[in-house]
């Protein structure tokens, strides 16, 4: 099969021919149709997440069909369309797993990081961590739901029920969760890179009541703010915008260092917290919700051979999500 391989951090991916993997017990072989890319993939390439299993096939927003099953697979069938998210497997035995917090498992494996990902014609996945996909979404539109959607949804859930919600970094996750927030009747405030008027207009089109630079105060205090940009200096800015008792949720797997901040920004029972990975229950809950909103994903599509160009697009101001198409529809 063809695959795009990361051999070393700070190097471009390389298109190579490799053997089709074979599923072990409890695993399935999936023919990949599409794979979304996100900021986490850039963190791996840039060496900011420093424990990838190299050489590595990136990509953790995978849509495909099951073409072979290993022994002891009973809940998936040949020809079934599935989604493969970031959380690839857990030990299912530790205190975190037993208490419904498998996202914190110390022995977890991650798709496109410590397990092979989706920038290839085939991939192998743990059958227990494959998610059923709503039929309403074609492959390209379904892919961003599997990370941008799931992490965004977990971040929103941890923020409570914020009637006035701010979002920092209006990329793939933000454009999905904004639709959920608006559908719930929340007033949405979008914060973008200074001067990014295209992103601000995109946010307004998705229902934001206000959109402006990340350095500017919103028209009223917020109940919560979600930070999707991997920029630590946004944390004190976001804390400044939330009212007493409000929350700031950092939704990225990596963030630059948070600068020193005065205690007064945190005082008043404000909450600062992170989001770590996702759980299968997050996936099932959000994928059931998405068609009811309905969430519409905006995607920019690249072929497999142009995966490096797709990653470069992520560093710019692409609107919505970036998806690599492996199989033509």
C-alpha cells in the first residue's frame, strides 16, 4: 500500500510503498477513505510531542471500511464504515479506566502517534475503539468530527452550560462546536488572530454574535471561554474576559508556556482547566448529537500525495478543517 511516512521530526512526510498491516486478535483492518489533519499532527512533526513511534504514519481522524477482522472481534462486521479517533486503545484495567476516565489512562495508545494512523491506504485499529459513524455524513465531512468535533465537544461539556461563550482560535474544532453552541442558544463570541478578518467573518456566518481580535475585550463578560489555539499567552487574556465563577478550558494537547499572571485574574472562583484526549462515551454521545444540530463541516481536501501541502495549509488561515482523501467517492 501507499503511505505518507514521518521518519524524523522537522522533516516532510515521504510517500512510500509499505506492506499492508495485518490485524491481531481484537483488531480490524480498515480500508481508509479519508483522514482529517489537525494541529496535533503539526505538534508531532515539530517535535513538540516528543514520543512518536517513528517511522510513523500520521493522522487520527480516520474514516474507512472494515475489510478484515482479527480473532475475537464480535461487534464489527466486514464492510462496516467506522471512524478511528485519537484514542487508539487503553489498558481497561487501571483506576482511570475503571472509573470512566479512560482518557487519562497511563498506558493508552494514540492513533497517528504511538499507533499507525490514517495517511495510508489501510490501517489497523483496536475494534473496541472504532466508532460508528452517522449515515448523514459523507466520508470527507465525517472525518473532522473524529477529533475537531470530539475534543471540541468535550471542552464545551467541561465548561458547563455557558450562556455567553468565547472561543479562542477559530479553526476546525471551533467551527464545529460553534454550531453546537448556537443551536443550544448560547451567545457566541469568536476571538481570532489579530487582523484575521476572514476568520471573523466565517465565525459570524456560523452564528457568532461578535468576532474580533484575541487581544480585545468582548462587549460583555463571558461565562466561559474555550481556547483551541496552542498559545499560552491567550490564557490570561481569556481569564480577563470571564465573569466571576466562569471557566477557561484549554482544549489542545500541547500549548506554549502560560505566562505569569496576577492572582486577581483567577480569583473570584474562576476555573482554569485542560482537556486531555477523549473517551469512547464522548465519541458516541457527540456522533449521535451531530446530525441533530445539524453540524456541517467545512473541509479543504487534498490527495494523499499532497499531505505535506495539507499540513502547510494548517499553518495558515484555512477555514474549517483539512482532510486528506485516500479513496475517491
